[in-house]
C-alpha cells in the first residue's frame, strides 16, 4: 500500500513535459482525473461508507444550492420592489412633467395673448397718431394754400385798383374814408 501511495505522490510531483500528470486542482479536473480520484477513494476508503460520503456531499451541495436559490429569490424580490418603487416614482415624475408642460403651454398662450393685445393697442395708437398727423398736415397745407390764394387775390385786387384808379379817384376815396373815420370819432 505504501508503494501505491508513493507512486501517486511521485506522479503528482513529476514534471509535465508532454507526459501524463495528475491534476490536483479539484475545480479544474477533467473526466479522466475525476475517475482516477474516485478510484483512489474507493480503493483506500473501503472502510468508509462511500454512499454515506456521497450522500453527505450531495446533501451539502443541495443545501448550498437551495441557499443560493433562496438568496437569489430574496434578491429578486428586493429588486422587484425597487423596480416597482422606481416605476411609481417615474409615474409621479411624468405627471409632474406633464403638469409643468401644461402650465408652461398655458403660460406661453397667456403671454402670446398679452403680446397680441399689446401690439394691437400699439397699432391702434399708431394709427390714431398717424391720422392726427395727417389731419394737422392737411390743415396746415390748406392754410398755406388759403394764404397764398388770399395774397394773390389781394395783389390782383391792388393791381386792378391801381390800374383802374386815377389820382382824382384816389383823392375822393381817401376823403371819403377820412370823413367816415371822422364821423366815427365824433360818435365815440
């Protein structure tokens, strides 16, 4: 029995240069190494109940798997709860965003109406100012035309009077006006 153990120890420490070797890493064993390990266990573990060991190993493995499943389920439940909370929060935020959006739109519409009203009032005032300016300019132009017409009429009348009146008629007109002025003086 000692020779068999030494041969396995010798194989474990044998440098692998493309030859057969024993992989002692249990997690990375392949099928051949596993059968060798199970064979060694059976050969040397005749006094130990192999089925009991296997059953204990399987029970431990089962307990670890069940524990992992329970932990996963608890994490899943926690994640679902967090997801539901996040959905509720998202719905609240969406409602608030819609409310802000609607308030913003109504504020924009209100500002638009105010701007339209202010512009309309300004246009009316400008129209009124324009009409007043046009009226005053029209009156001024009419007054200028009247003054020119009057000046031309006076000049024409003076020209006609000067051409028609002779000196004697001038003196008679002057005397008549003086007598009218004299009569007015006596009355006052």
